């Protein structure tokens, strides 16, 4: 490869060390295990300089044929403004095929995403910090193994896509909790190790009260622990998250790239993303 040239390759396990270094440059908290879980569920691309150093990353997480999430989009600061972000996005679009796409954009990334047909659909608020002491809520319980099929069905209805592989990974690496009514699961949430502590999400619930109860179920046994929750601003729980010690720490703009047919994508009423459940 000529000196100074950037090569795009498929993202593989050998690139995780370089990806961790790149994410640390951006002050992201991702551990190697966080990248490994993301790659386990995704396909992606990396940009390599002439010394083999990772200078850009992008992952595409497919949810069946229904849609895909683009995440872990990073370009080395020294390589910005040279079209590398567009090259990585072109690779991601090829990997996604005809699926509708979703992502969370930074202010810097929005112009490129808009050129590629993405439109804003909401605002994501990141909350994190040392959780206060809470009373354990009533009506929430740890999920059982035989609950997984019902959790997957509820998630599919709320999210509008098949995230079975993600839920299996969350059950493997973390914990799931549910709220039942008349024996049927009507809300669920997950928690798993991530970054500086743990991240709660997804949270799928039909009301803010149920979302708070699910988050409290995980937070109550962890006073003083570092937790993160990312939520859509429309859920109305941002103020409460601050009250329990999880300060607003940034976020982004949720964006969709609709299918060419023009069919609308559905989003849940109350949905707390775990930074897209992966990143």
C-alpha cells in the first residue's frame, strides 16, 4: 500500500485492540469486551493506514431483515475532512443491503448522514453517574430462562424489528428483569457490564412509571455504583434519572434512513437505549 494511503478492510477480531485505542482517543469508555460483544452481533469495516493502524471504524448490526443499526462510527482526528467517513458509510450501506437503517448522530456527523438520506427522528439523552440509594420497587422480578421467547416477542412489537440475537447476548452477558400482568410479560429491561460500570437498556415499557420501576430494580441493589442509561427525550424520565444520580452527559440525534418503499418505521413509546444497546 503506498505511503499515506488508507485501506478499508472487513472488521475482524484482530482489529479490536486498534479499535479500543481509537475509541479511547474519543474518550469513549469501551473496553475490549464491549467491542467484542458489538462485533459478535455485527459486521463492519475498519480503515487502516500504511502502518496497519486502525484509523476508522464502523459496525452494522442487523435485526433480521427488518432494519439495521449503524454504530461505533469513529474516524481518527488526523484523518478527518478527507472523505474517510463517507468511505466507511458506503461500506456500511453495502453491508446493510435493502434494510431500513437507524443510527445516533453527533453534530459533526449529521451533514454526511443527511446527504445519505437519513432524517432526524428523535433526541437521545445519555445519563450516567453514581446512583443514589433507592428503595427496591414492587412488581418487578428477575426474568427466567423460559421468559426469553416472550421477551423477544414484546421487543419485536415495540422496536419494530427482530432483535433475538441481541436479547440472547444480553441474557448471556448480563441480567434481564420483567413486569408481569395476569401472568403475561408487559415490560422488560436489561443490564450488563459496560465501560466504567454497567449500562441499563434496552428498557421496553408502555409507561414512564414502568420504565422507572425497571431501572430502579437494577439500581436499588447498587447504591454508589456507576450506571449509564440512554433514553429518548420523549420518554419524560430524564429529570428522574438526574434525581437518582445519573447526570445528563451528552447524547445525539436519532436518525432513520427509511426503506425505498416509504414504509414507516415504528418506535416504542418508552425506550431507553443502552447507547444503541451496543456502543
